[in-house]
């Protein structure tokens, strides 16, 4: 089931939701029926924000653009490990090459080639694959040595830079989801 949560994260990190999807989420109470419920306050707050969000696609789309693509001052939460790990904040840095080599080592070829290999989406795709294949040893190693070296910094930027309740809630839900991996 955890790989399904990652699918949801990827969906909304690739593109903001369209109005018909937002309406369907509200009608079917997707967030109220979140399938990985726990007792963490962070998750409860995230699901509350998401469940009661009445924002339209334009508001959420604008937030998406400011967070991940461009803003007047700066992109609020660039979804690339290189940005957080490279001293010059360069994307496609040596870290991107390092992650590509990890992917190739484990024969993971389903990454998006039009993105740096160390983009959040590519790393999430790899984590999802490891979860589906129940490869816990490689998952633990990847999370500790690569993903967690930058995820919390990015997630702070994501949460603090979000103007919409939709993306604030998603940032909180992602933090809660990955905290579970740090505990185990």
C-alpha cells in the first residue's frame, strides 16, 4: 500500500490537480479515507487541511508554479537533490550522476530521462519500485545515504513556501509518510 501513497505524491508533484479531480477528491472523500492512517498529529493535521480545502485549480496551479517551476524572486522548493546538496545549488551536478549509477546498479530504468536522476520524482519512483519488490535492504540504504540527506530540507521549503492548503497538506503528509521509515 505504501507504493500507492508514493503514486499519489508523484501525481501532484508532476502536475497540479485539475478542477474535475479536485471535485472528485472532495465527493469521494479521498483524504478522509486515507489508507495509511496513523495516530500522528502531523498526519491528522495534513488530512484535515486537505479534506477541508476549497481551493480551485487556479489557486493550486499558481502555488505549484511558484513552488516547483518559477516565481518572481526564486523557486520556493526546487525538487532536486542537487539543489540542496551542491554548494553552488546546481542541478545536474555530480549527485545526479551518483543517483543515476545507483539506479543502473539495481537495474532501475523507469526513471524520467527529461529530469535529473536525482529529482524528487525519480527518487520517489525508485523508492516505489523498492517497496513493490519488498527490497528492504536496498531501500533502507538508499533512504539513509541519499534521500534523507536532502528530503527534510526540501520538505521544509515545500511546507514553508506553500500558499495553498492543498500543497501545505501534501507536504505534511509526505513528511509524516517518510518519518515512518526513519523510525524502523
